[in-house]
C-alpha cells in the first residue's frame, strides 16, 4: 500500500449486529484523512468486519459511512468476541496493510482489543480519545485526564498508531462510497484460542445502550428513594430515544443495576443531551459525562458542582420539576 495515510477501522459488532460505535469510528477516520492536507489527505479508509459467517451483510452500511474497502473475516469462532484471535488478525492486517492509524471504539470490547494490538505492533496507543486529527506526520489526539478536568493533547508518532475513540464523541455521518468487499483469512485457527467468551449477558433489550443513546437521563440521591427513579424512567420514555443512567451512590445502594452507573468507575458517555436529576456533581461522576454535547442539571442546591459544567440549570425539587418536564416533552412530541 503506497499511501501511508490510509486508515483501518475495526468495526465492532455484537451477536452479529453492527454497533453504532463502528459508524462513529468510520466517520472519525474519514474526517481524519480528508483533512490531512499534504500529509496524505484523502487517503483510503478500510473497514474490518470480524464475525460469524454472514457478517458481510453489513458491508453496504459501512460503505455508506465512508469505507472505501470492507475487509471481512468470517469464522464460526468469531460468533462472540474472540480476544486472542481477533487481536492477532487485527495486528496482522494493520502491519501488512501499512496503515497509518488503526481506529477502534473505546467501548468495553475496544478497550480490550486496542492494547492487545498495540502490544503486538509495539506502537503508540491512545484510548478514550474525544478527537483525532492528522498534522504533518503525527496523529494528534485529545484525551481527557484528571477525571476529565484537563484535556490533554497527545502526538502519536511512528507508524502505525492505535486510537480508541470515546463512544459518542463523533456523531456518525453518511458519506457513501461504492461497495467494495474483500474476504480475508484469520490468523491461525480461531477455534484454538485459549480465551473463549462462553456467554454474553445483556441488560433489557427494550432499553438503549448508554453508549449509543443520543439522550441520557440520569438520577442521583436527590431523588430521595428508589421508587422515585420511575420519574427518571418516565422522562426518558417521553423522549423516545433516551437511556437511563445513575450515579455510583445510587447503584451502590441498590436503586439501579451497576450497568447503569456513569462515572470514573462506570460508563463514560458523550450523548447529545444529558439530563442530571438530583445529582450533586462529584468529580468522579463528571468524569463520565462532562463531554456530553448539552448538559441540563436539576438540583435544589444552587451551589451544587453539577451547575459548573451544565449548559442549563434548574434550581428546585426534582420530584416536582421532572414530572412537569416530562409532560412538556410529551406535549412537544405530540405523545400522551
């Protein structure tokens, strides 16, 4: 491959379904190369699909989001995420293709995969990136540190570089290309992997995943009781495209499952709209949501730290404000 500014994107799937974070990573790669100027702008974006036979059905959707070529590795042992075999395949393909950068999502799967690949390639890596650009011969990455209080700018030199992108940091954008697909072989026998994912347990399939929801409504101890979390659920339902989150204090008290926790020791999210209900704004929680596009805080304490990062603040009793807000959202959407 002559153009060293080409990018490889690992397109994450779960149980055969393409995840939104795959389209976000593709969009970021396309933007990265198209704005690269003299360093190779306009290079090719190759999407890598790894899964059970039939996973190639997603190729056209990847082409719609900017993939010039879709590389497909199909094997029954890839039906669930196969850490060792997938890392071997991604590292081999990245090396053989001479890619300037490998992009993955900083999801649970991506945080497992990225360091494995970087170790195999002995190359630079940045995780939880909120932006990525190409300047001269360096990949420039924005990366929150100190629980999100500081945004560090990292320059990743050398080829390749591995970048794991924070879910929600780059909205997916359609940039159609002609569908081109190439089947590739796994490295070795994926069935012989020492580490096997025996089972995947997921939460309610009726709820949006926190990493993919455009709107998140989160609740904290300001709701006063577990039963009052129904107000958060009703507001999320009124939006129609919202997920429900919670603080660590709430999940530790058993009000919500730990899978709902947002913060330094929970999920890190960047939705279009984040509504914090009865959340004071401890730095550990802010680390998980302060990169949200728009933040709305509802709290009776006007001096609560959450208001320092909020775009809009409502001072008052959440038990009174949330039902009124829910009714207003339903009215605006024409639902009852």
